[in-house]
């Protein structure tokens, strides 16, 4: 596939990861993009794509219009230096409120998680929402051959701005035919402000109260586990016909309803 003359969704991940030299060689025709025609996981995903999309439609209880599959969009946004952008969504779907949603389906290994898939494909999802104007993307992933999970992702202007600003800088190397540095560093991005299933994340690194409580939780976690195990062992020691089992430091007392109460002799 000829990938020169534009930037697409998968290119955004390469840009944010700092893989500028490889992408520049592809976009200037010096290097061919990877041939995936014999890559089994990729071809398996392609072979099951139609069925996978249908499963998403069933879960959302909305029919996917066949004409909406493999929709392609092109824009040249002036705010980012008129970069030629092209996005191909796996499918689009009309929401119950008549909003256009996008669908992206992936087939991955059973060791992957939805969190790792979101990290990997967030640039692609945000790119598709930017170029197409869909109000939401649904990411559906098949993990191995046992599980399928799905979540929604909302547009995030901050993430899109960071991504497209970097894309504009990269495209300058392409148009000027200037070779980028091979040691480009990844561009930091955060998913905290991105609404996933309509919920965001919050970093509490500067919240002293949260930090103190978190440390206390971790420090007492093993002690609590040992405490609960000991309680279970002590309860197993009191016979069914005993109302009390005690020594000089602790007593186990059985109530009329059969429940056992622990009483410290110091109290």
C-alpha cells in the first residue's frame, strides 16, 4: 500500500513514540511500509472483522449500516499547517440520540489487557475522531480465542493538540526533504483527561492525604491478611458446645445467635 502523501491513524503512534526516521523514510518513498500480507495475527483480524463489527452492533443494540463500513475521511486543517490527513474507520454507527459513532476492532493475544490496548491505540482513536468528527469511538478487542471486551472513548482536545502539533513538526521534515534525527524521544502524553466509558482518571501524587492513606494501606495490608487468618483459626478452636474460650489476654464468647465475639482481657 502506498502510504506517501498523507498521515494516517497508525502514523500518529509512530510520531508520538519518536519513530520519526522510519516514518520519514516511508513518507518520502525511501522505504516501503511493512508488508503485513503474511502476518497471521493481522490477517486473522481482517478475516474476522465483519463478524467482529456485527458483535459490536449487537452489544450496542444498534444496526450498522453496510454503507458506513470502511468510511474514509480526508481533511487539511489550517491550524496544523494543512497536513494531509486520512483516516479509515472500521465502521460507523448511529447512536440512539442520532450521533455518529466510530468503531475500531482489534484482535490481540490473550495476555494483553484493555488498558494496554488503550495505551497502544489511543493516538489512532483520537486521530479518527478528529478527522471524521464522530462524537465517540468504540474500541472492541478480542483477546486470544476466549474473551472480547469493549469500551468507549471520547474526544480529548488536549491529547489531539499534542499529537497534531507533533505531526505538523514531523510533516515539515517530509515537505522539506530534511532527514530527522534518529534519536527522537517519545512525546509524553497522558490518558488521564480522556473520558473512557465516560469516566476520567486523576493523579493524586500531590495530594498529601491520599499519599498518607495509600502508604498506610500498603503497610497494613499484610498485617490485615494475617489478622483475618488468625481470627478464622481461633474461631475453629471453640467447640460447638462451648460458650466461651479464653486465656489471660483474649476471650472468644458465643452469643445466643451463635456469633462469636472477640474480647480483649485488657478491656
